[in-house]
């Protein structure tokens, strides 16, 4: 194909997004605790850090989701699912998860279906369905190209990292953490599954391309409620610490790249538009401390993100969590943010 990949980047200040780990300052809003024109950090809590619940270590968090009953589900990548009280965020239940062979696996993302079953993505890559009690039900088909080489083109530890259910429950979307072999390193793929009605089996749908910031990986996604997706990009650099950016991605005019063998800057392909909502280095630190050297001590290795509700004026209430990797130098930290979306 001739031409170049097309992707628009938007942000409140109208400036280009810096590539790599450049700590660029963006214009903040006028509200207290504003991080940008779109986002406010409301609070943080380290109450879960280095704690135990029913003799299980509360940490290694990789994903968050809200159950139909309103509880917060926090997924640990050590095959544990913690249910947290929605108000206090204290653990109230823990469920052990295993694959279809009864083995632990590296779980990375989850969403709830409307009937309370869980869809959980892992690094094989796979998307499995579980009962609310944690019993394995089945697994969704995965395109061959997304399997780990040599079966496919995916790189070990850079497969499914985010999972989102679009409004109506008919479209499920998974994001790859990194690029496929043969794709340009900054381009990652989002895989969709579709079904006719809720309760039906999901079938493989379209793929979209997304251009991540240089040096960053995709950590999580969630549905914004209007067909768009919040995308969490993260990285670490010794000179500045953690880099955490939240984008709004729009797949509505993106091309299906399922049959594009190699995504590159030379392809005439429409990627998802992305709008920078917040670079969290610009959030007020709120008195946070950090054992690691950070440009902003509030930051950590944020891996999980979910929307817990909306404000009366339609802004999103967003909950985030860090993965402490069970390390004394890292912290299990929860964040509450309020994010306003650009108009459609």
C-alpha cells in the first residue's frame, strides 16, 4: 500500500504529544487538584499496601472492574480475584482462579458480563469466561496472528493487557500490550469480538490499529460509554520514574487491519484517533510519598483502570490501581479521578 498511516492526536493545549519519556507540561484546568483541562485527581490511598486478606497477599494488581452488584473486582496476576467494598475499598472476598487445566496463569484484564460472569484476559494470550464463583466455563477464539511466535506473531509478555465491554454488551475489545513481530514497534492492535444478542457466543470481529507513545506500553482499556475507549499507557525511565498517560481512543473511523500483515508508517491505513486526557506527572502530589525516585511522588506502576460511575454533569469517575510486583520498593495504591470527555 502507498501513503502513510493516518492517526490524529488531540489534546487540550493543541500541542503535539512528545514521544518517548519527555516530561512535557500540558495546560491544567482551573479546578482544585486539576491535572489537565480534562482530568482531576480526587484522592489516593495506600491502605491496601503490603496487607493480607484470608492469608492471601493483597497486591500484584493488574486490573479492576465493577460487578453488577456494585462491588469492585481487583484482579491479581497471581491467579487471585479480590472483591472490594465499593465505599471503603476493603477486601470482602477472595476467589482463586485457574485455567481449564486447573493451573494458575498470568491474568491481566477483566470485565463483567451483564449476567455476572467474568471475562478475563491472560498472557497466553487467551480470554476465558468464569462464573462469579471463579469456575471456568469456556474460552473465546483468538486469531492465529495474535498467538505467541512461532504459532503466531505476538511477543512473550506483550499480548492481551486490556479488556473492555462496549455499551449493550455486544462488543468485547482486547488490547495488545506491545506490537506484533513485523509491525512497526509503536503500533499495537485492538481485537474485537461480536455477538448478536447478550447470552450468545462471541465470534472474532475486527481489528483496529493504535499508535502508542514511544517507549510506552498499553496497560489497560475501558469503555467510555459512548463507543470510545479510555486507554492507559505506561512506562518507566530511571531519570523520571513512572510515566502514566490516559488517552481517549476512537475506533469509529478506524480501518479493520485484520488482513494488514505488517502495520507500518508506510501503510495507507486509518488508525484510531487518540486524544490525550491526562499526563499524570502534572497531577498535584496530594502529599504522597514514594520509595522510588519519581518526578511526581504520586505516580506508581499503574496497571488497572475502571469506570465506577458518572457525576451529575456527566463526567466519568475513574478508579486506578498500581501493581507493586510484591516489591518492598513499590506500593499498591488506589487512585480516584474525575475525567471529562471531549464531545463527540
